[in-house]
C-alpha cells in the first residue's frame, strides 16, 4: 500500500523536514510527502480551503482511502493507529492519503468525505510539526506491525 502525507504548504524549516525524512527513511512502507501549494492569501478562507481540498482530492484514485487530520477528529493510541493502517492493508487499500490542512484547516467537505478524522491531541499544532508527528506515528505503526520493540521504549 502506498501512503501519502498530503500537506498544505511548503516545508520551510530544515529541521522539521529532516525529522520527517528521518522517520520515513526507517519504515519499509512506501510513504511520500506531497506538498499542496497554499491558496493565495487574498481570497476568503472558505475559498482557500476549497482550492486546497481540490488539490488533495486530485491525489485520490480508485482504491484510495482518505484520512483527515483535524482537531475535531478522534484521538487514537499508537496501537489503534497501527490497527487503522493494518485494516487498510487487509482491505487491499492501494493508497492511503493523510491530509493536513493549511492555515485555515481542511475544508469541511473534505473532512466529511474522509474514512476517518484523526486528531493528535486537543491543542493546535504547527503544520510543520504535525508532519513530523505523523511521520513518527507511521514509523511507530510500522514497528508495531512487525513486532519491533521501538513502541515499547526499548
């Protein structure tokens, strides 16, 4: 299964980009980051979200499953997150897309379309850090599925 982190905006800080690369390099899963250009700041927030959602939706094809990262989503434990990935693999999902919105968040229509909406806590995270946190959780999910002791803190 191919996994895409669809993140609105460009990685502006080298340290965060290196952290994402560090975790993705360690997993044997096919994970890539696709940066979605920010919509122009001179248009209304709803229009920006819709434009960004259109770009994210363009990544979805036959056999894709969309996961939205949004503060309104469900908070999962790491084993539950790993089970979400394992379920997609078991159901022969070809492509999992994890969507991270821009400064205005994700369009409500995109969130409604998602297979699941996930939150990494009740606080607001900078989008650059959220990429790194998602990359780490994907790596952790990978280690859980192969029985590696990383998750247990060894």
